């Protein structure tokens, strides 16, 4: 079983195609493509986000607290077969620093784990520790599948610093039904066809060459959560279609959704 653990800053930018193309000219000079992205290739990422029945985790996240956490099941196959490897991840953000811990198992094993906490054979102590953390999380939050999100990713690593990572995501797709990784990727796009979401993932400061190019192209950081944007779109659509939803901590003023930070 594989496990990945890290702590880093994640800074997001929403680019149009002109900004992306101009930025790529300098990125190729200082960064190398991920092994799955050589020759201009991309790879797909497919996620199921889990939340409480009243969407407590995402509502709390959108209120921008000092500490927040979420849990998701991730696959790099679509559709995923029962024997395909998936990753169960806990992602936390504490004062701007993002940490992620994850364990791998098959899709069938993940379904058993959520059903009755049955675990695959564990051979590493650190994997056992992560499962304990997952157990505590699931004991505290009665989560169920709530959101599907997929996207196509292009990733790069710094030539002189492999801890510096930069990704571009497009075709960010969401749906709040058919919540399984065993189905094909389909749904609604949550950014424009001419946009890409760039994430700078770094342990310390953004390199000077990138800061200069971002300033030159008029690219500014933004607050963007894929799950958060999908949830806000769901609430807006429900209000627009006059569907009755009762969610504590949400109010609507001048067509803007406001989330009570005390939730």
C-alpha cells in the first residue's frame, strides 16, 4: 500500500488561455513536466468528496476558518474497476499550510472500509497510523458521498527544487448524483472552457522568476475551492429553481450567498 504525506502552501490562480500560453514560455525554462505529462500530455483525476448529511464540512470550509479539513476518495481511472487502486485522503489546512495524508487500496476495499471499517492487510506502521486518523475522523463525522469532481491536470516540477510543484487543471466537472468512481466522468463544468486553474504548491516562497512573470501578465492569486465552488453552484441553482433546502448557516442577500462563520 502506498502512502503520501506532505505539508506545503497551495496558492491558486485562475488563468485565461492567453495568460496560460504566455506563462508556459517561461515555465518550460525553469520546470520539467511530470512523468505523466511529457509531450504535452495530461492525466485525469476523479474524486468523491464525503461530507455530513447537512454539508457541515464544506460549509465550515467556506467560512475560511483557521483550521479546516476534508476527506475524499481519489482515482486516476475513469471509470474505476473494483480492483483498481484508489486513494483515501484526509486534507487539512492550518493557518495557510496544507497537509495531506493518504492510504491506497482497491475500490472494492474502500467500499468495505466505509461500510464496516474493514481494512486491507496493513504492512507498514505509518499506514496503520493513517487508518487510525481516518477512523477518528469517521467517528466524529457521519459522512456520506456528497460530491463528484473530476478534472484534467498538467503538472510540472522545479528543475532545481522538486518540492516546488505547479499544476494546471481544466474541464473541472462536478455532479451531486451518481456518486461513485465506477461511473464515467460527466457533469457540469465549474470554470470556463477558456480557463485553467493554476495551483502553485511550494514549501517556502514562490520563485522570483514566477513572481515577475505573474506580475507582468496581470495574474493575481484567488481563493478557489473546487468542492466549494461546486457546492455554491448547487445552492444557487436550488434557490434559482425554488427548491426548498434547509441548511443552517446560509442566507441569501442581494443574490449573494452568505455563510455564517459561527456554523
